[in-house]
C-alpha cells in the first residue's frame, strides 16, 4: 500500500515552515560564530559546524512534513554560500598567499551560480537533477550521496582545521599544510570511514 503524503498546512505561512525556522537558526548560529571567530576559535568551530550539520536537517524536515518551498531552497543556498564565503575571507587574512582562498571563494560562488542558472534555463526543478549531464563528475557528485556527503563535510572540516591551527597571521599555507598532513592523516582516514558508515546507516 502506497504511503500517504502528509498534507501541507494551508494556513501556515511559508516563513513559518519548520525547515525555514531551522534555516533562521543556522543564520543566527553563523552570526554568533563569526562574532567570536577571533576571540574564541573553539566556540566558533562548534557553532559553525553545528550550523553546517543543520543544512542536512532542514532538507529532511522539508520532505518529511511536505514543506518544500522556493523560499526555503533560496534561504538554504544563500546561507551556505555566505557562511563559506565569510570563512574563506577570514582564512585569506591569516594565510599567505591569500589568493588561494580568494580563488576558492570566487570558484564557489561562480560554480553554484552557473549550476543554478543552467538549471533555470533547462526548466528543471532542482539543480541536483543532472541525469542528462555530460559531466561524469557532476553525475557522481549529485548521484552518489556518500561521495557528496564526504566532499561537503571534508571541505568544511578542512577550513575549520586551518583556522584552528593558525597561530599567527601571515602563516605560510604550504608549510602549515605539509606539517599538518603528516600529523593528522590517520585521523582523516578514520573520519572518512565514519562518514561512510553514518551515511550507510542513514540509508538503511
């Protein structure tokens, strides 16, 4: 017997949808996180990463309660891009050459904008619909949940770690990365294994 779809509340404003409230919480967490990013790096990391994890929660809640909305999708995308952009700007002020992080910032914004615009031109409802894409990397990224999750989490964790291990401004990025990789490679492997295991359990 087919599972009945939960009816969407007719009188509830889209701004009060549960996933959108989660989105507001993410914005608030990021505001507090960046307010203390230089005075308390540990608190920043906890708040920032918790906000990042809530990104997966709002999508699940939206589908669970049939509260998917264009406003929610835009709120989610803007929050993601702004939070990552702010962190990259901070890292560009700590490490040299700063062009590395500014280039990553430009790439992040440009790639997401182009993907969203191409989705609009193709008349698709979601930028994750890449079944007819000629790019094998796009199909792998959006089609394989484990790979996508690992890429997103590892990228954000890398940025957070770079902020945490920075001792002074104008750090040489190459020296820091080489030194750190020799120390945390085993931990990185364990993190990858844990992420795969958690995603597998979530799919069950």
